[in-house]
């Protein structure tokens, strides 16, 4: 079941985020809580048997600057802007390999289309590039961001 995140989901989402991302690349509990509070329409969760097992969260901007760290706290976010910037795509490691990320992404893309968004942007590590290409994203470039001390790659999709 898909739904928008609620404030009560912050603990579980933080738990999933820290189990799936390495070190400093995981969002803090504070950032996750703020993303739920500020833009619940851009925070999609997937539940199985009443438990959140994955989520995607985002913000929107007129001009996309993927290396803008402040944007991860939704500074500069405009819910009416046409461009979506994904901050996290996460499935609980205990539920990975079951096609849930595909279902989550398909639902997210459809919701963004219904909201009239024009593009979706994300950053990922190199080994995830082929996965996002399968989802319909195209590779843009290595990112100027060194978030979490990692090398990132920028991808986008036109809706």
C-alpha cells in the first residue's frame, strides 16, 4: 500500500535510511522529519502488512542544482515548481530483491505526473546507474556533490 508519509513515520523511515545508506550519506532524523512536515506530498511510503518498508522523498525547484546541500533541508523548495529532486529512494534491506523499488518508483513517477511536474532528478552511486536507467532515467554527468564523502552521478527523467 502506498501513501504519503505522516509525522509518526519519521522513526521508521530514519531506521530504514540508516540501514540502507552508508555513514554520512544517510539523512538525519531531523531532515527526515522536516521533509515529512514540509512536503508530505513528496514523501511516498510503501507499507507491507502495516509496516513501512520503503520510501521516496523529494523537493521541487524551478532551477535544479543537484550539489545544493541546503536543498536537502528543503531550503529553496517550492511545492509548485515543475522540477522534482529526489533525495532518498530506500527499501528496507530485509525486503530488497523483491521488485519493491520498481513498484515504489512507478507509483512515485505516476504521482508526480498527476501533480503536473515536468522532470525528476536524482543522484546515485555508479553501481545504481543501470537500475535507474531501467526505470527510465537518463545519465547526465558525474555530480559536483561529494555528499557523505562519496562520488555521485546525476540522472533525470522528463515526464
